[in-house]
C-alpha cells in the first residue's frame, strides 16, 4: 500500500520578484532573516534580458560555467544559468560568504547541497525551474520544491500509468478521458516536491506514495503544500519527514 501524503493549499506564497529586484534586495543588511522566515521561498520569472543573464552568469562557479557552455539548446542554457545564478547569490547572502567559498556537493541520489569551508552544512535548499520561472526554497532541514508549467501531453494516460497510483489516476481522468491537465501537474508537482525533500527524487518508485488532497482534520503523516497562484503553473513544496 502506498504511503499517503497529505496535500494542503499553500495560501500565502511569496510575491514573485524580478531578478534585478532580488539582487538589489539582497544587498540590504536584513536580507532574508532565516531565523524568522523558515522556510524561505522565492519565485523569479525568467526573461531574456541580457543584463539579467549576465548578472546570473557572474554568480556561477567555474564548474557551473563549464556546464552552461555545454548546453546546445539556448532555452535550456538560459534556465540553467538563471536558476543557478539566483541560487548562488541567495545562498551567499544567507551564509554571508562569497560564492567561491561555498562547496557544492551531491548526495548519493544526486541532490545538491552546500557546505562551508569548515565542512559545516548550516542550510538546506532546493531549486526548480521551468521555461518561465525559477522556484527556490531555503530552510534549516531538507526540503523539496517543484514548479511545473501546464503544457499539452501527447500521452498523458501513458505517463500517468507509470507515475501515479490508481486512485491518483482516477482523480485525474474522472471528468475527461484524455485527462485534466491542471490536476495532472498538481499531482506531479506535489509528488516531485515530496520525493525531492526525501532526497531520492524519481529514483524512488513514484507509486510508492499517494497524494491525498482531501485529508481529514485528524490526519497525521507527511505533508506537501501546493498552490496554483501563478496562472498556468503548479507549485508545491515539502520538508523531509523526521
């Protein structure tokens, strides 16, 4: 039987910030008081302005710059540069250390994390991006975040058979035999956010967990917070269960 994950509406997502606004705000002394804002999240729209691209590119590590230059698809390269530039800048301000002194590593399941020169790991983070947005979460324990743009799918049912449990599929295809796109991506983003928080991502059997969007008031167990506040997108985040 799959593990039931309680899914609750995320009512107060942060106001999206432009890249230039995020970088300017980060220069303020009280930028991101993590002790009072755990977890801290931000959503930043991706755009093609050369100044913003250059700003983000300047924050990449040498290894990330090398990875960026290997992209052959310009859109994918832009997403990578914007996402990692924003991440690195925010982490450097959180940790009060230059990006060059942050040591980025990966777990056995390839989830990235950061350590300081003394080997400590004071913050946890996770990042997600699609063609139009970057989503970032910073916390004091392992977390996962996901943003998915709603898009047409040639074989939604076939994908659903691989990823979703029978109950989840029934919900997605209950009113339309071709599938409800919004429900599909709502389930997907919640499932991915939870698996990222757990540290496995989709390396773990996705049907081993089941999203419950109508949990009872006395329910217990893992929680995912979801939102559709950004039109045409599904958002979700989760903390690793203790």
